[in-house]
C-alpha cells in the first residue's frame, strides 16, 4: 500500500507500507501534473467512488507493473549516470528504476491523496492543471504513467557487522542551494547586487519584500487558499492563515566552506529557520521543517530511546535535566551531521566545483541563449540541441577536458570544449573581471568589461553557446539538489568498543571510523555537547532530486533575473564573504 509522504515543486513522494519486500524501504516519485492529468481520464464512478477513509491504493501486480529496461532509460537517468555520478561520486547517488504504472492506479492515488488532507495548503495549486503538461503519460505505454522507484533515504540499511543501539533512525534532508557568489562580467549593471551576495540571500530579501512567492510559502489570505481548495474539491482540509515571512540567516557559503565551525553555524541557522531547506525525519516520519515542529514530549521520547538504550547511562539528556527537548534534539542532530559532513567532505567539495561551472550567470545565460536561437533559426531547434547535449559527456574516446583557472580554483567541465576564438576571449575577460571585483575597481572598469564580454557573446559559435549553456544548466541542477544525512547510533559498552556480530555471537571489539562506500554506509565518532564521551554512528549520505534542467526554462529566464533589479546594488554594504 502506498501513501503520500512529501512533495516538492514538481514531484510528489509516496511511501510503501505493505508486506511485499520488493518495495520495502522504497518510495515512488511521481510528477504531480501527470497524476492530475490521468485523474481527468477516470471519473470517480469508474474507480468505485472515492472514500476519505478508504485504505491507500494497493500496488499493481508484477504483470501490470513493467520495469523499463536499461536501454530505455529516461533522460534524467542518463543525466545522473553519465554526468552527475562521475562528478559527485557513485556512492552518493542511487539511480532510480523507471516503472510504468496503470493510469487507473495513479488516478486513485491522486484522489485519495487530495481527500487525505495531508497536502499543505500552499502546495495545492501544483495539483491543478494550468496547461498541458509535458507528461510522462505516453500513448505508447497504453494508458500507463512512467514513475521513478527510489530507495527511501530516510531509512538506512543495517551495517553487516555492527549492532545498533536501538531502532531509532534519524534523517536530515538539506537543500544546500548555490554555495558561490557569481563573478561573471555578463551580469547586467542593474543586477550587480548579485556580485556581492549569495543568490539565496537575495532571494530571501525578495521574498521578505513580497516580490517573490515560493510554492512552499503559506498563502497570505484565507480567500486565496480557500479558492484553490474549492477548485480541487477538497473542502476545508487545512486552516489557511496569514504567515509573516522571516528571512533566514543561513548562508550556503558556510555549508560549503570546508570548515567545521562554519558548517555547524550553517546547520544551526537552517534549524533556526527551516523554511523548505531542512527537514528532520524520525523512523521515516517528518517531525520538523516547513512550518512543522515536534512536541516537547515527542523530542523527549526520541532522545530517551536514542541514549538511554545505548549504554549511555551518564548522559546529560535525562528527563529531569532537559529544559528544552526540541533544542536538545536539534543540538544532537547538528553535532552528528557536522561530523558526518566533515568526514564526507569530498561530496560538498565536488558539489561546489560543479556549481561553479556557472561562469555566465543567469543574465549571461539569457544572452547566450538568444545567440544560440539566432544561430539555430528557432528556439525549438536550440532547445532540442541543448537537451541532448546536457546528457552527453565529452567523447569517451578522448579523456581530454577543459580546465580554466579562477583564482586558485580549477574548474573542470564534463563536456567537450569547442574551438572558438570568441569563447577564449570571453573566458579570459571573466578572469580579468574577477580581478576588478577583488581589487574594488571603479564602476567604469566593470562597465567596460561588461561591454567587451557582450561583444564576445555576439561572436560565439553554435558549439560555444551550447558548451556554456550546458555548464550553466548543469550548475543550476546541482544548485537545486537535496541530500539526506541518515544515521543510527551504534551500541556500546565502553568508548570506541562496540558490539560486533560474529556468527551467532555478539562480541565487544574496537572499531575504526570509515567513510561510506557504494556497498555500505560509514562510521563516525561524534562528540556531543551534551555527552562527555564520543558516540559512534552508522550513517549514510545520499543526493536526490538531481534531474536535468530543461532548456525551455531559458525562455522565461529574463523575467526571473529581472527581479534582482528591485534590490539595491550592495557593492559597499552588507557584502557576504
């Protein structure tokens, strides 16, 4: 049986809770517009009626649930296997399996989810059909919907040798966002605030001023939210009220700094104002994040189960000593996640390197896209070439890739570097522009570099345009990923001496820390502020939501970037570093 558990802007996630071990610890990831579209094709009479207290839909039989063969892998699968996995590390990304589900099953899932009242009011509009979706429903599938079957990263497979202290599994989902500040000379003069602050910080200010509204934000009026509920026919499943937006103090620069003090600060700031950038799960159930907070009693039970059953009898998180159970739980989570991210530092380092492949910024992407459309003759042809190029790495016959220096950094692209004089000139001008910024040059120098860079864009070949936009789209994809840090305490009797499964026997032996591999998670010793001893955790870090960005999004990019003109150029105030 499958039931709604979470959602993002485009996809909904459904968790399996039945007895079929094929799907234990798996989730379905389905495009919401696909669910809505198939629901239009099946009236409630054909489904036998929709009851709000009916059981969740059963999964179709193996005969009707066809696993799509490897040769038929989708573009997102190709993108992750060919491009993202080699860049970030195979142990951090599990490839999804594509499945064709009967449209009738998906329609039932859609109606039951709406009737459940679990969908946040702010997300209800995304369950409507505003235009014909680029759906995964294909006539060649004979009424079936293509969905992704993924491992549930809120769970962690048991370590093959070590015993865990208890059954409590905590999982933290983090949306790190862009960990760099752009330094492209193609940034429009009216948007130069982007040269001095992170995009996340600027977006927070735009949301605070009401210029930008994200899908996860609550509606500002009862009437607006009530109208959406009426259109979907879900009634007053949720109370919608005015929610004042509070900007986050989180800076992605801290998380990607490689410094444990700054990483801890980033996690603290995320926990202080989670928005949709951090969620906490306990045994698969969300307890914190996006306007959701656990009760004091729930936090106490989690802490007691974690520590009182692990041999930590002297732990300072005893009931009588806990004045704020939620803060105590978050402190433990911050301590452990900081340690894990420090041990798996290669992940954030690699992720940041890929993000920095954006050397043109959104403003430059608009200019280069227009140049490509001009060279191709139409936007459809340009987008077709880009979508294909995005999942095509450099020729496997030649391992040569292009490196170009940005200060002390070396950024490597997985795509084939074309021969183009204008491209070489543009990249050189980018390096010069960075020098201007670091030296605090006058506006005149920045303007001159901007004009020269535009001239370079106007001379780019088709291949050069594709190369720059490939890297920008790849960077954009990595700026929108999430990753899970999932962990469980190991059983101990003495510090660094843990129970090991030896045949049918349990013996106490010394163990060492180890990073995670493709086959199993890692082991880390964590020092907690609330514990005088180091504790050992079995952990796993996994990246999710790394789908390719469709090239058609470039059509409306100018409108997205133009909103930054509403903010003051902060070259001399409030700069981030």
